[in-house]
C-alpha cells in the first residue's frame, strides 16, 4: 500500500493497520471483528449508499451479507492519505479495489469494483484506532470470467 500523511505521527501506521484488519475480517467472514473496528456509534456506508450506524447494526449487516458460504472477497488498498486532526483523531482517504465472487450476481464471473473510501478514525487511550466514519463510493465496476469454474466452499 502506498501511504502518505500531512504530518508525521502514529496516525498513518495506526490507520494503515486498521484498514488491513478490516480487510482481513471481511475476507475471513468475521462480522463481530468487523464491528469491533468501529467506534460504538461508528458510521458505515457501503455498497448501495446504505448508511449503518453502531456496532450492532454493522455486525448485523455483515452477518447477513456473508450468509452465502460460497461468497468470497479480497480487498486491496492503495493511495492512502491520512490527515491528522488531533493526536487522537484523523481523516483518511484511500482507494479500494475489491474482488468478489457473489453467486447471487453471477455463478461464472468475479465482480471487480474500484472505489474511494473516506472517513474519520479515533484512537483510544491504549492507542487502538477505530473507524468513527467509513464511507465508500464506488467509481468503477466490472465482471471478470472465472477460470476453472465456480470456487469451492471452505473444506470443499
């Protein structure tokens, strides 16, 4: 990931790690872990411009989204820019490339989406960074044919 900040400090490393933790939790289908990456009243806006506020609602959204065992995703972040607002708050902008096999969309194609994520993060007393706002805007979307057929479920 290429990353930059307007001021040196811990925000860049903390927010870079937060984005990677988010990707891993989504890609490994762990809704509770995803929700824990947000502040208690954190705001998430994902695909479809639906705004979701609070950890419980974010966890419920991802639980429903991940209900199909065959659904697979991979997230790749690039061009991260962090602008510290205070020692415990920062604004971020980053490009997200997302690859998803979504059987409800297509059994024979992989969905590729490129978009911007902007938001704010907060750090607690222990130095743990969380999203207070994570807003996704899709810029491009396309489908790529799957080589070798449909992915198998875990252990399949």
